[in-house]
C-alpha cells in the first residue's frame, strides 16, 4: 500500500484531493484493462501450447 504524503493529508483542499483521487482511479482503470488484456493473451498462448 502506498502511503499518502503527510503534508498533503494535512493541508490539501478538497478539490486537490478529488483531483488526485480521479487521477489515481483513471490509472487504476488503465492497469485493470492492461491486466485483462495480458491475461487473455496468456490464456490464448497456453491453449496453443497444450494442443
């Protein structure tokens, strides 16, 4: 787990927190899509090698 910057936690306005959250969520969605694509590729390759 990544720790939040204590200064950010103590001083950030709500708008900055929301902006950081939205950015983090977009990045998480991109990584989720990449992980799904890699899993599909892996499954496809493994199926080919077991034939």
